[in-house]
C-alpha cells in the first residue's frame, strides 16, 4: 500500500463524537475521532460490528448529526458544534457520492436513467444529464448495458452502474459502505480497481467501510475503530 501525499485533505474530522440517550442509558457510538483523507487516497474503516464504522461514514456524509466535533469537506467547514449549512441535501449533492453494499438502483429505470436521475435532482437539463450518464458508463466499461434494467444486470454490472451514479455530480468525496460484500473475489477486485482508478484520475478521496479481507491490499490506509474510538492506523 502506498499513501499519496499531495494536496490538502478533502476530509478532515476533528474530535467527532456521537452518543445516544443520557445517563445510565447513554451509548457512545463515536468517541473523539480524528481522521484525514487526502486527494487520490482510498482508505478503509475496519472494526467489529457496533464499533462505529457506519456511524462515522454517515456523519462524514452529513446524514447523521454528531454530538460534538468539527468536520471539513473539500475545504469547507460544514460542522462546528452545529451544521453550518441550512440545506444538507444540496451539500451532499455538491460534495459527496455514496456507494452501498447493495446497489440500490431504481428497478423501474434503466442503467443510464439510474445515473441521470442524480443530475436531474441537481438541476441539470435532460440532455446534459443523459450525456453525463453515458460518459460515466463508458468510463466504467458498462455503456453496452445502458438500456438494461437492474434485474437484468449481473452483480458486477449493477455495482458499476451504482459507482457511475455516485460519480454523476463530480464529487471529490466518495463514501462506500461494504461496496464488495455481495461480490465474489474477482468482481470485488474489479470494483476496487475501479475505485482506485477514480481516486487517481479524479483526485477524489474514497472512504470505505468493509469487512472484506480479500480487498485489504487495495487500500492506501486501514483505519481501525473499536468501541467508537480510532485505535490504530496501518
């Protein structure tokens, strides 16, 4: 594993904590987490179930509000004891792409429309959306399936379309939650190679939650969480 060192971090997390409840029933999901991810890096969040991995991913993705701390995305401080942006949906559209364990493609849309729908939400016109969708499907070597519906895609094809959708709004930050868990070793390797290509060519920061040991060698850094704390870096 080699760690790119150029550029200011695209993700900066300082003292992020998240708890639920109070008193004897309080549960600390995250405890004073500090983390940085730079352009071109592909890093993993590892740890047992309940360690806080997905919670941290959701905080960075501005889906879940932390209880305390500071968060900067792509040079913009977005959380400092409170959200500093009134429209978090717009923030996510501007800065973050999401990839999930299951592709979550809309079953009633074909591949190109599944990608274009993100651009439609961002305010692009239909022609621009379609052009960008086809461009991304070509980039990920799945343009020949642009008219296919999710039910007719292989697992690897569906995940490539999902990656294209995550890239649609040109995010600098890509968050992936178990992106290869449903794939065999060959397809998992292909997906990770694609993510590394995206990180290098688009200078994106990619942060993935995973338990998938067969892809550990594809990451630049491995961050370990235990009981909500960042305990080691390898």
